[in-house]
C-alpha cells in the first residue's frame, strides 16, 4: 500500500504534521510520500491507495488550496481510494509562563468542514473519520510538544485500517 500525505501550510506547522504522519505510516509498513498540495501531479494519484489531506485552520475553515485540491480530485476519476483529513489550529499566545492545552473553540473546526467537503464532493470514496486536529501555539507555532506524538501515532493507527 502506498499513501500520499498532501498538505497546505502557512507557517510550516501543517507540513510538520504531515511529515510525522508519514513517519507513522512508514513504521507500520506503508510506503508514504509527503507533498505540498500545489506540487501534487494529479496523474500520479492512481498510484496511491490512501490520500491524506491537511490544512491549517484559516479563519475557522480550511484554506483555498485545500478546497482546490478536493475540486481537482473530483476530476481524477479515483476509485478504491481511502481519504483522511487533518488540520492544525491556533491556541493561546506564545507568551512565557502560560500553560497552553489542546482543545478549545478552534479544535476540529476546520477538520469537520474538511471532512464534510470531502464527503460531499467525493462520496464514492472511503473517508476515515475522525481525522486529526493538532494544536499550534499562536498563529506561527510551534506545535505543542504533547501533540507531536499524536501525529505519528495517528499514521500508525490509520495504517492498520488500510
């Protein structure tokens, strides 16, 4: 099985999540490649059994690049593919001596919209839910340390479902 972990990113955090998911997939025996959504050649998508799609939470929704990627997937006549979504969201401010925890009002906001869009635009493909929602301190990051291990573990867990 081969998996593509495609992402969009503003400050590099969603890319880091994509890389860690791919590490988890590889540790579980799945061949995985990581690419920015804008770099994905649509004619290569038939080579993959699973396509992961990641976006930062941009004003409570996925980015335009994510939406365009899903629209392009509609044109590819994909069959027998598994889709998985993940997002990054901002919490707190990167100030010293402030304990910041995952969750809050931005948790899964973009992710749920991503999954809805995937189900609406690509209903014939399998979508594994729930996806992964990862907390970033402030807008630029970094990713919370407690969240990093979740990314790799998510990759391993999804690999078992492929």
